[in-house]
């Protein structure tokens, strides 16, 4: 998480602000892809299921997602 917090990205800003507020951060999964083409649907399902299972297991008070752009699956 230290690398993500220092990256200069939107996610870094989220991490930095939550750290200032002394919020417990419960990281789950990070997925990055360049623009173009469709995402393999099986991979999308795997990521979606991981996010849901982590949310159920960790029981967070809130969830922050750094989303940008559009996506389609095969």
C-alpha cells in the first residue's frame, strides 16, 4: 500500500487523505489495464467475486473505488 500511496494517482490521494484522518484502510485488490479492447469476461467475474467476498469478509464502513473510463467484456 505504501507504493500506491506515493504514486501520484487518484488512489494515492484517497490513501493519503484516509491516512490523515487515521482511518483503517483494508486493501482488497488492484486491477489496472491500458485502454482498448474488451476484458475477458471470466477475468471480470473473478475480480467482481473477489471484491464482493472481501467486502463480506472485511465488513468495511465504506468502499472507495478509483474508477475511470468505460469497460466492456467478451
